[in-house]
């Protein structure tokens, strides 16, 4: 076998490996607990571009591998922080990666059939549809949706005011899909440039709307909000019916007292679920809210019913509200 034939034989494998590595790296940063918003726009691009040049089998394998490796950025949080069983952690990482395989294969099929516009729209439409179905069926709702990666991209985030997080996710998928479709060589160049122009225009309009909306906020009443975070040993998932739970609760009360003594604060917001409760009243927090004339919003794990659920416990001065249940554990 001559060197030229050998290079041609190895080229698909090299293309798949490079695309997998680049997309996995981008997806890792896009889905991390502190995501990089721009990584979500770039992560699918190498994989989509490579899929058009690969056979269906290698393209599917590269897709699953890239999104599974990238999604593993959640491993420490899922396994060590909230201590989900290993089987659940593996499923939470691999199932989204598996679901994205047909999305990429659909793009590949349309692009190779010289249908760049359909290919560019198929990716955001299919990915958004799968996200909607997942949110509908999952007890955790829209947890993990790509739109959450855009929290620091304020112009992008404004689209949620019109289309919710589904519109934000659609826009983020549209960017790399449009660019990849315009670079696929199966359609005439003029057709591909029209797709690129249409996609760029749609993104520009969305960003323009976001920039305009950010300038429309009229001055009004403001609230001073303090975010609470108690670190160290025993700082998470402590049952208030036990001594460690009471100690953690008193640490939050002491922190609220300390901050309230320094300045006027209207709302204190605690983390998602450090306290495990068996009752819908947390007397110490209510007394603290009354004492400082402030609202306290604390995440809890409500175990008062048959099934443990994540809940938000809210207290206003002299008023106790029932927790608003958000999702099952």
C-alpha cells in the first residue's frame, strides 16, 4: 500500500478523532456548573462539519463520544455533591449524548443531499424538540437545558422574554448548524451563501432585540439581595430534625444577622437544598425574617410527604408561606 492510499485510509479516522476532541472540549465548558457561554456556540461545529465527511457509523460514534465526554463535566456534581447513584449519573451523562446522535445524522443526511437550509434548521429544531420532550417527561424539568449556558450573555438571554428558554436554545444551535451547512460542499456555493446570510440575519435580529431590550429598563424601585453560601463540613443536606441540621440552620441565622447588621437587605437567598425538612415551618428562619423585616428564600428538601421533593421555603416578615415544590428528587 503506497503512502497516499494509506493517508486516504487514515484520514476519516483522524477527522473523527479531531472533531470528537474539539466538540467534547467545547461541550465540557458549555455544560459545566460555571459555563462559558461562547463554548456552547462553538462546541457542535467541529462535529457537524466532520459528520458530512464521515460514514454514518463513525459519525454516530463520534457524536455520542463527544457529547458524553463533554457532559462528564457534571460528574463531580452529580456523583459527589448530590450523591446520585452511579447508574443514575451514567444515565444522566450518556442519555443526552445518545439523543443527539440522530440530530447529527439528520444534519449529515440533509447536507449530503445538497439541502443546506433544511440541514441548518433541522439541528436547532430537532435539538429543541428533544429538550422539550425531556422536560415534559423528566421529574427534573428543564434541568441541563442549553439555554442555561447563556446566563452571562445578556443580549442572547433577552430572547427568553418572547420564546422562553426554548428560543434561546434554538438560537444557540442555529449558529453552528448554519455555519456547518454553509461549509458543506455538496450544495452549490450560491445556495450555501444564502443559508449563511439568512442564519446570520436571524441571529443578528435576535441579538439586536436583546441589545435594544437591555436599554429599555426604566429606573424603578430596587431591592438589596444577599446570596448566602455556608461552606465547610456539614454544609449541605443536613436534616433539621438532627443536631447537625440545627447547627447548620443556626449558622445561616447567624450569617443573616451579621449581614443585616452591616446594611439594609430586603431579601436573603439561600442555596438550593442544604436543609432537609419534615415540616413546612422553619421557626428559626421565620423569627429571623420578622426580626430584620426581610424576606428569606431558602432551598430545602421537603420530606414531609410520601416522596422527597425539592422545594423553596419562603418567609416574609410576620408571614409564613407554604413551600413551592419545584421537582421530585
